[in-house]
């Protein structure tokens, strides 16, 4: 599997209901440097697992709408918007956040990431910029 295919397989996973995606795609020594609208956070493998465990408790479904997926050697850049449905309102999907992430792949697993995110802007002009 190429680095690009690995990253895409992670984002194609049912992350709200699948606990194996982190184990399958991420190296045990991985680190994610994440700059969000709430500040900086560095997450290791266990930190990533915790984030997705919390997501699975909060949302019935999570989906990623990918606008860009680019590979350069062992680095993959992805730009996407995350969407979710809640248990209380499973018929309404809401945009959560916009992301740009750069992932480094080593030995068939994601070993390092750099990520920027902000809360989703659902204006028409913003959402059109992702097409």
C-alpha cells in the first residue's frame, strides 16, 4: 500500500464505530503536532486513540469530505472537512471542522503528523472552496 493509499484508507474508515483504524494505520511511536482554533496539542499514539474514542462516544457517524490528497515521497498532504451526525439527531449531518494535515509514513504506518484545523465555516463561499 502506498503512503497515499494508507492515509486515504484511514479517512475512509468508519472512525465513529471502528476502533481498529488507529492500530491499523498509525505507528506505535507516532506523534501528531496539532494546531487548532483552541491552541496547540501534541498527541502520541495513545492520545490519538483517546481522541477517536471520545469521537465515537459523541457522534453516531463521522465522515471526511476530502478535497485534496497529495503524495510526495513518504509524505501525504490531505485537506478535508469533517462531518458528523449525533445520536440525538441522526438524520442531520453537521460540518464540524476544516483540516489540513501532512502525514509522514514509515514502514507502512503513519509515524508523524502536522495538522491545522478550525471550526467549520458553513457559508456557501467557504464550502465551495473545497470543491
